[in-house]
C-alpha cells in the first residue's frame, strides 16, 4: 500500500516546475491527479509522465484566473475519478516592479493568480466536501481531506520590487487560517507552504530572453544575478532548493500522519528564518 492510494488530487500549475514535481510525487505515492497548466503541451507531458509511473492522471488545461476555471477544475476530478481528496493551489508567476512604476494591471494580475484563483477553486470544491463529510460522519467514518496552499517568504517578510506578489502571498496565508476554522468540522486539514529560493524558470538569473507568456503578454521573469548570489549565500544550507525538494514539503501535508495538523505555514527555504 502506498500512502496516497485511492486519493484524488488537484494540482494547479502542474505542467512545469514545482507543480509538476508535486503532481509526480503525489502520483508516485498512489494518488490520481488532475493536472493543470495554462498551456496544453506541458500539461499533457506531465500526464504522460504520471502514466509512465503506473498512476492515473487527466489534464485540465486553462488559465486559473478565468472566472469559471475553479468549477471546471473540480468537475474534471469528479467526472473522471468520482472523488476529491487533495487540493494544491500552486499556479502562479511573478511580475515585478518598484511601486512607483507598478501598474494597476501588474497589481491585480498577482492578486488574481495567487489569491482569487485559489479562492474560486476552494469555493467550487465546497459542496462536494461538505456533502461527502456528512455522509462519512453518518456512516461513522473519519476521512481527512487536504488543502495545501502555496505561499512564499515574500508573503511573510516582504521583498523589494514585489509589493503585488508579497501582498497576494500574504493573503493566501490568511485564506489558509480562515478555511482551517471553517472546514475543520469537515475533517479538512488546511495548511500552507511558503517557499524560499527554489530553482525554477522564475528564479533563474535574469536575462533579456527570460520571458513567460501569459494570455499573449510577454512578461520578464528572473532574478538579478548578483541578488541571486546574495540570496543563495543567505540560505543556511548554502544553495537554492530543487522542485523535488519543494514538492516534498507539500507531500508532508498530504500524508495521513498530518491529520492533526491544520492552519500552519511551513517555510521550505533551506533554513531561512525570518
């Protein structure tokens, strides 16, 4: 028996980077996974990789910020697998600038992807979770479900040039704390992982060609090379983390051993202390 046999997981933004590593980790431990990415190709590549592990997966391609995405995401899990046990709100990106140069579009883009999208996904899951929990309680069963929201050390202690991202990532910690209290009666553990420096395309050394495309818009990502070196020197373990190490932190909150842990934010940052 694997730790997550029979469980069904939603992982947003799981076509690449940390999200892909999370999806693969959960699948390797027996979960059936609904994979999401804004682009079809990486989503289907992750699905194929999961199937190579001998696990089940299905893609739900789309932008998590679209108003009806949460409903469609949850419906995909219920239509394909008939259940929902784990929700990982991981999708996101950065769009940095100092405040005097930051546009309203940049501000709202970060709130939409890091805060509003998780809210809508969780709201869409509420009816199923409440109904399932009541049936299980009537049958004398204690079944725990898991929500893991992804934050950042920027949401805990801020970061210059990221007032929009920091605000959104602080907000998702608030969502975690509130939903822990709302959904505790349904046996749902709601926790949060705040990442430090994890090596992905969003945290590579900035270069002229380091861009991501979001809804047809080219957005420059990456970190100033000198700042990146300084960040790495400040990490007690002496380096940035890997996507697989980042996935491990989410996995810990999905295990049955975490059934009495809820409302917590754990920093996955190589020893970073605020």
